C-alpha cells in the first residue's frame, strides 16, 4: 500500500529562511519531524537538491540544518534533514516535546 513515516510530524507554522548557494528566500516551515521538514517557499527547488534552512524560534533563537529535497509540489516541498548540530537537534527535540505536552493539556 502506501509507505509509513518513520517519525511523526509536528505542526509548527514558523518563519524561516531557505538558502541555496547565494540565493536566499523567506519560507514558512509547516511541520517538522525528527528526520525532516515540510515547508512553503518561493525558492525554486528540485528533488535531490541540498538546501540550508534557518528556522526562527521563540526568544530570538534559531535552528539551522542542511536539507535534501525529497518531494516538490510548488510552492511546498518536503526535505530530509541531512546535517544538524547536536545543539540544534536538541532544540528540535524540544519543539517536538512542547507539541506533545500542549496536545495532552488540551484534552
């Protein structure tokens, strides 16, 4: 049938910046998982391309990572996280944990 995701997605709706070489464009990060992101941007991208992503977090912090584009349906694209620092991986884990906590508190 269809393939199953390894990790669940968390809706984040955060502003970000996508970069490919010298080209840079604003983007909206729709959701994240431990292994990837789904976002919306005007930056043209093709499957297999490597991009850099900066996500704006609360209190002026940022999260940066290197992505490989795996799916494109303009203006949205899906990408696998290829490289991320240990500090940014921890920030990503906090985003995931905060979402789980707020989901349970709404019930």
